[in-house]
């Protein structure tokens, strides 16, 4: 089963790309590969650390149910199994404000 990875709005996509552009290129490649991998397995176990957030993180009017760890960065996302879409909401550097 293949999912498609999408951003819910162009504003979120622009913010994601802005944060991504400030990250070293080797980490950028890993982040983009992790997002591509979510299309085939939106809840990966094993090599990459995936976690269901409890409680979920509210981002604007959206709610991120999951996070994926890539180095010191976290991809906050949700999965719509019915429509087979992985919604990418945020890319954040791991710190105290990551899940706020």
C-alpha cells in the first residue's frame, strides 16, 4: 500500500522548505529520504525512530499524531489511512519547544 506525502497548505510547505534550507545538505538528504520512506511505511519501526505523540501536537488548525526522528530534527506528521495520505506539518530541530 502506497501513501502520498503532502503538506496541508502552501504556507506550511514554505515554512518547511525554509527550515530545510538552513540545515546542512547531508541532513537535508536524510530528511527528504525519510519523508519518501513514509510513503511506503507511514509508521516505521526499526532503523528510524517513530513515535505516536501523546498528547498530539496542535500546529495551527492541524494535529500531528506522529513524529519521526532524523538526527537532531523531528518531522511532525499525521496519517490519513482512509485516503492514504501522510500529512507533513512541521520540521523542527529537537529542543524544549519542539512539541509546542
